C-alpha cells in the first residue's frame, strides 16, 4: 500500500549477525552497482556499513525504508546470534526504519512508539496462509494441508510471517507442489 512512497525498500534479515552482514553486503553491491564483491576490493563489515550509511546521507531527496526483520537477538551480547541493532540504524533523515521482533528489549532501541502485534488464532493463520500463497485449501493434498499447519505453527501464527511465507511460496512452483520444502528452507536460513 505504501510501496510507492519510497524510492527503495531494503529487507535486512536480522536473525543473526551473519545474516545482517550478508544483507548489508548485498545492499552495498546494489547501491554501488557492483555485480559481485569480486569486482571491488571487498571492505570489512564495519567499512561496508559506513559506506552504506554515507550513501543514504548523500541521497536525501528521496524516501527510503529499511526493514530489520526478525531482530529477536538484540539484548544478550553473549548470545552467539546477537545483533547490535543500534549500531546498524542509519542516521539519514530520509531513511525510515521498521523493526520486526519478538524481543521486549527492542523497544528501548527506538525513540518512536512501538506497536505490539499479537498472534492470530490457528485457523485465521491458516486462512491467511492459503490466501497469500494463492493455493486452494480445498484442492490441497493431505500432505500439503499438514505442511501448511506446521508452517503457520512454526511461524508462531504471526500475520507478517505467515504473509511473507505465503507470498514466497506463491512465487515458487516447486514449493506450491510440496509445501514441506518451504519448512526445510526456512529452518536452514
């Protein structure tokens, strides 16, 4: 609905430092028109982050959106999946930030108001999944029906997660035929 309000939207998987570094490197390549990191002297993550933030400081005539998705490990620095989210936030006024998290501590990171989104009822989550995946529950095999139930359960019946899963599946003929393949890939990521 608001997609056209932004020049670009960047999704950053924030479930671990490794996934953040991967997505920021991809953002860097996109912003600096690099086909691969091999085309340039690859900077370390800290330098890449500085360059990405500076790029947005130099492009303030447009609005941008960064989505830090699954930023659940932002409190315990000893956690091997810890993500230092405050150090990643851009300081360009033209960049708006959305953080999706299950962490209560994430509320302290932003000065903006947080919005708590509860989970759906299992049947609501299933209905949303079938709608977003463009699949018919009535025509689904019993194996795919069982997989759909597992998917929404594993996603905690969260509307955004279920919507994203359904959308990803709708774009993959392989996953449409075998919904359990989505779970395998989700668990590996």
